C-alpha cells in the first residue's frame, strides 16, 4: 500500500499510460491503438504490463495494479477468467476494479447513423456501481448441496455512485436519471440503494429522478429505448442492462467503456468481451477500443487529439461505410484502421510520414 | 494550442495556394520552413514540420548550432528552428529577450540550447538566466545518458549509465545573504514534493528504458535533515516499483567508485550540486564534455543540450569544438518529436564517423576541425539528398 499519492507521470509533455493487453482480441486491438497514436503523434507512452490468465498466483495482477497506481491511467483488454479454477481464484478484472476502487463504470450508448439497427436515436448513459453488489465474491456452502452467495449493498457506495451519476448528468446537461432496482423483492438491499439515490436526487432539483424495476427496464429497452436518458444501478443489473443497450446500438464492437475511481481511471470496451473465437483473424471491430482510447485522451485533457481520432472513426463508420463482419460488412480490422489513419492524415494537424 | 494555431495557418495558406495554383494539396507541399526554397520531394510532407526553439548561447554554442543546422538540412529533417539570441555577459542582459524565450519555448514545447554563461561578478541578481529558465519552465529533471562511444577507447569501455539530477532546488536556490559583515549564509533547500517528483521521474525512466537499479546519491550523514528527507522520499517512491532495485550511496564514496568501478551503477538520482559534479565526472570517463548529450524535462517541455555544460570560450572562432554532444542531443530531440527515422539516421552517422576514427577533433586526440567533422557526418548520412 503506498503511503502517498504520486505526482502524475507526465514528462516533457509525454504522458505515461499503463497498457494491459489481456486475452483474445485484446492484444491485436491494442496494437492498433498504439499504431494510430504513433501515427497521429499523440504524446502518450504506453507501459505494457502482461497478465497471464492461466497462472494461479497473483504476482502478475499485483504488478499490473502497482503500475496503474504509479501512472494513474490504464487502457486494457479483457483478461479471461477460467471457470474451472477453485473459488479462491478471483477474477483478475474484478480484482483490479476493487483494489483500485474504480467505483463507477460509465458507458455511453449512441446510435451511429452508419450502422443498420432496429432502433434509431438511442442516446443513453449507463452508470453502474463497479465494486460491490453481486460481485463481492463472497460465497459459501454451509450445508452440503446448499450454497449461499452474498450480495452486498452499502450506504456509502450507493451514495457515492448516485452522486457520480447526478454530477455527470448535470455536467452533460441531461434531464433525467433513472435508478434501476428490484426493491420489491430485495426490500432491504435494493431498498437501501433506492433510498440513497432519492437522497442525492433531492440535492439536484433541476434533474428529474425516477426509478424502474429491472425486468420492466429490460422490456422497455427492447420496445422503446428512446425514453431513457441516464441510468444508474448496482453491479449485476448494470452488467445486464449495458449488454442489452450495446446490442441495441449495433454490438459489442462499437461501444467504449470507462471505469473511474477517485484517483485512477481505466478504459476498456463496454461489454468486456474476450473474443477468443475471433482472435487473430483480423475480423474484430476496432471501433470500441479506439473510442475507449479517445475517452482516455479526454481524461488526460488532450482534447484536440481525442476529437481528431473520434471524428476519423465516426467518418469511417458513417461515411465510407467500411464495416467489419460483426456489423454486417466485409472489411478487415486492418482496412478499417488504415481508413481511420488516412482520414486523420487529411484532417489532423500533424502525422508521421512513413518511409 | 500551438498545434491548433499552426494547423490554422497552414490550412489558410493551403487554401490560398490551392486557389492560385488549382492543384490538390497532396501534390504540392506547402513550404513553411524559413530556409531556401526546396524542390518538390514526394517523401517529405512539409505540412508536418515541427517548430523548435533554438538558443545558441555563448562560447562555442553558435558554432555547434550551425553544425546541427547543416546536418539537419542534409538529412531533410522536417524541423524549423526559431532562433533566440540571449546572453548575460558583456552587459547584454535583457529582460525582454528572456520573456521572448519563455514564450517561444511555451509555444513550441521543445528547445535545443547551448550554454548561457553566468557573469562571475555579482551584478545585483543572484539567479542566472539559465536558473531563471529552469525555474520558470519548471525543468525539474536533467538526464545525462553516459555511454562509451564505439571506436573511441578510454580507460573505461562499454560504460552505460544514466544520471538524473534535480534541477530546480537544492544548493542552486540563489538564496544567500550577509547577516553579519564578513559572514555569508547560503541556503540549500530540499522539499518533500520535489524530492518525490524527481525520484518518481528516475523510477519511471528506469521502467521505460528497462533498467534494473536506481541508486540515490546523498550526504545524509552530514546533512541529516536535508539529504535525509531526499533519501526518505526516494525510498517511499521505490515502494511503487517492486521490480527495480533501490540503493543509496554517499557522494564521496560514489565519486571514488565511479573512477574505480563505474560498471556497478545503472541509474543514479541526486539533488542539484551532486548532480553537477557527477555529470561532469561521468562525462570525463567517456571522453569529455564534447561527447555527452543531455536533456532537461518538465511536465510540459523538453530542452536538449550537452551533458556537461561548458561555454568553452577559449575555442570561439578557432573551429576546434567537438559537435558530437550537440549532434547526439539533436538526435535525441528528434526521437522525442516522434521522428525515429531521422533520429536514427543522424545518430548512426555520428557514431559511424567516430568509429571509423579518421576524422577526430582535438579533444579526442585528432587534428580535424569542427567543419571537417560535420562534413564527414553529412557524408555518412544514409539519406538520398537532392544536394
């Protein structure tokens, strides 16, 4: 445990960011991110930390966590969790989120005009509590054949996530925050969550607050998703709802996600897929990871670079219609990345010419 | 901010050119560099020139800068220099020039400079221009990478060590006073915040370059509180880097070990004055002040210069200074600007000339002039030049 908060790792205008390749499509997509950054002369150096998901000891992941504590910011691919391992083996991704106290997961789902979907004009921000709830990893078998899994809801964390949701809504000029829960069944647990949200809502009179039970929420999402604005919810409902919304706007390859804590930030794809079946086949969609890297640049206050890359990605998506197979196109990952780099060269301030 | 203004000016220039010549912008490169008009070359996009502040300084600084310009021109490096002439000696001190320099470095982000000499006599200001520059731009870290040059053998060969020096506080605080006549007090300032900062810089540097050990150099047995605080801060930061070994050594023992067995050191981190001494000592081990490049970093800016900062006033006009240090520093600057191809080209050429051993300046035991050396470097560049 470090005793002090180290100063940010920025020297000579260059930021240092921890990069965790992960498994499946993670390494190849993060290589593309590095390529695009280098091409656009983005002042970010990546410190690559590999985490081997098949090892049972925690050295690798502790190394990665220390690296993020040093640099303050990270960009990661998903680390696979083997279901056959014993229960003492915690999910590496979960371990990172809880150790660094990255309590808020933010995901912004927006319909893209160039992608063919059944629903149009979706614009939802989902804020999900990232550290407690059903993901507390507290389970035991008190009687043979009977397993108890503990879902933990605390007042402190619920207040914290509600406060984050309302602050974000105010910052982005949103009108409505919806809390998603199942307090009719879990009267004390989700009841506490709902009560904390109501308390925080009273401090933000300009923003409407309402609540909706999770089963109704998912049905409304597939019928009329345009009614939602900002949604806040505990961990498991957040997982379900964010995957539903990602599916509504076009799939897991399109939406970036960000995990924020008080001191650290970690950026990844929103639905955290490993993508083992499409790994190294050059068909993965790089959009989600590249948009996540734009969120990273915004966090580092490098807004100009972020806008340039984001515009290039959206232009490729919407105008040139160069799509990978997951959204119905024929292009390969490298073609899409090359198209993005060409657009950056035409519109951006400065690029490195290749020889 | 600077990037946006450059882009705006280039875009407007592009628009007017396009209007008058009716050609696609890709075919006709927009020449924004101040040097003579160059013929069209398809491999260089002039839209991508980087702007760098250049401060020739005093002594042989201007000659070395001329060498850098010649080599850059021959290598088609897309860098445009903004020259600021500033000097403090011979009654040329001027506050406006200093402000101009600050603005220039703030806009460009990168600078290359020679040594600005400090007048020995006390003229009313305890802080010299160089110290003011470092403080204003907060260039807190000075990095000198001391490597043996292949082909030039010294008493210690295959040396590879990095010296990181805190540059803004310590003994160079410019706080001195005479409270009682004939008794002067000079204050050495050590703060926890700056010690943490330089220690973190040293460990981050070691991590980035794959180094295994960081040694803190101090005199905490005598300055128990001052250097003690420095040492404690380094130890605190070391906890975040479990893979890097942290040691400490007292400055007197360090100097002796450097001349007996310098291979035991990897990365050294230290406060200001010790850094000055160790920089020069280590430079002497591999060939002198003419061969070691150095750089200074703040959060935002990077300034490239020689490792051992001497104006070498005796050599002015005699064409005997060794431009190696300045050329290697310029190559480091190109790497910082993300121009790896050009950076490697320049540094390979310099190293090739030294390895061949035919063209050597006086300080390395040869008889050639600065111009001969530069010409040899230009001939050894691997680039296809139009000239």
